[in-house]
C-alpha cells in the first residue's frame, strides 16, 4: 500500500469527533486500488474515500460525512420526492418580467456631493 499526498476533495465532518476538515486540506493517505484511507487530523479515526465511476465523483465510504452543500444526482432526474411545480417556481423566481430592476436615477457626481 503506497502512501500518497491527498487533498480533501470537499469539506467534510468527522463522524467521531465532528471536526470539520476544509476543502483542499492536505493529508497523508494509504492508497488501495480504488480507495484512499486517511486519518482525521484531530482524533485519528479512519476515513475512507472511493471514486464512484457512475457519478464521476469522489464519495466518502465510511468514517465521515460531507459538510455543507449537498449535491444530489437525483435532483437532476426529478426523483427526489419534490413536486415538479415547486421546482419550477424556484427556477422562475428571477425570470418574472413584471419585476424588472430599475437602476437608481442618481448620477455618480450627485452621489459624491451628498
């Protein structure tokens, strides 16, 4: 098992001590054929990353959970259990033509005089 330098592919939180490890943190990892095993910087618990060929992404297999924004592949397919109308209302929120933005009618020179 070779030891390699591993950059965290995303921000994650340790499952044991809840230490948040930021994106691009450099760690030593033990590399197997399809996975990387790293230790938590605080409690030294084992965290296993694998590369998922179907999603073309790195996934945490055990020892931690992804922290922050969750990216779900199922959302693109519409199978995440939400109504289609709810998704459309969120996407059309800024496309409403009646709510156009009117810039202020003040010039930069008048702004400096105040």
